[in-house]
């Protein structure tokens, strides 16, 4: 009776996004940054515009009202707008309090969660509740984006940025391109590169 619906129903299902994914092609750190810069300079797709529109509402929430679930829930939209969904299924964001490194409490960290012989295949971003005490909401968002950039670089190079060789002028330049792409009020590269 409804041949088109039947045909639709009989199509083999595509695997759900983010479930089965090969690791991204491994490139040098410089090339990973260059690829990111190229993708950030391209026109947004409709899906990216929709994600960006949702982010506008999330980022408009002022401190001290940013909720921890907001960051987890917005991760996918940030990934869509900034990293072309390359973190989906490969990066998990969790709240984990009391991260201590050399007796210091730190706000956030990106760790490898799975490593194959080709290098890092999955990452975990730990967020410490102390970031919710930041006065400026842009710093809260910037902290998450900073770690997402580490994850992007880890996954594309296969190398864990353990020694944070990611940081420096080139990292700041990537943050500037991200801020330009985001184009959200008050969120600048300074909020991401601290
Ligand atoms: Zn860092």
C-alpha cells in the first residue's frame, strides 16, 4: 500500500553515528593543526548551523548558573561546529573532582583512554567541579574547548600530548581560529588558551 515507505523500511540500517569508527588518519602535529584550520575556515553545513544555534543559548547562561550537565550536553555540538564530529565516539567527558598533579588541583585534563599500536584511539576529558566557580562563564567554556583541542590533536597525531608540546603560539593560533568560528559573545581565544 505504501511502496515507498516499505522500500524505506527495507533499506539496510547505517551504523549509528559514533559507534564504529576507524581512527582518523595519523598526521604530524603541524598537519593536524593545518587540517583543523582548513576545516574551521569552511562554510558551516546546515547541521553545524543548527548546533551553533543551540550553543548560542547555552553560552548565554551567565555565571554562577552554568550547570555541569550543560557542558556534557554541549560537547556534541561543540564537536560538530569545531571538529567536524571527529571526537564523537572517541572522546568521553566526565566530571572527576580532586584532580591532583604535583599537589596542585587542576581544572581539567585530557587523557588517553585507549591506545593501539597506531597510538591514541580514544581520550577521556576530566573536568573538575572547581571550574564551575570561575567568575567568567567564557572561561568555563574555554576550559572544555581547550581540552577538546588536546583530544583532537592526540587523536590525529596518535601521540598523547603528555608533555603538552601542544601548547605555545601554534596552540594559541588554533584557539583564535576556534574563537572566530564560534563567534559567540564574550568567548575569545584568551578563554581557551590559558
Ligand atoms: Zn593544555
